[in-house]
C-alpha cells in the first residue's frame, strides 16, 4: 500500500516526468525517483494521505517554495 501511495504522489510523478517524454515506460525513466524505505522505520509516515506524504517528501528533499508551487500547479492529483 505504501508503494502505491508513493507512486501516486505528485513528487514521484514530477520526477518521472523529467525523463518520460514518450509513452515508453522503461527502467531508465524511473532513475530520478528516489528509493524509499516502506517499513515502519521510514522517515515518511506512509499511513498519511497522499497529499500529506507529498508534503513530507518536499521537506525530506529540501524543495523550495518555487519548486513546490511548480509541482502543485503542474501535476494533477491521482485517485
């Protein structure tokens, strides 16, 4: 469940979008998406909503307000 939430985050999808320019979805386009610890020892609380997880990821990776605003306005939410 935590992995699914991660893939649904705007953060992960923005990182994917940097290299994904076609419908191809090979291993190379995923290389900028940071691996996460999905265990209970993780620094991310995976029990939270996807929006909350996004906020945790923004803080973890030190995104500034302009970067966050770009992601929030250009990446649509997933259901």
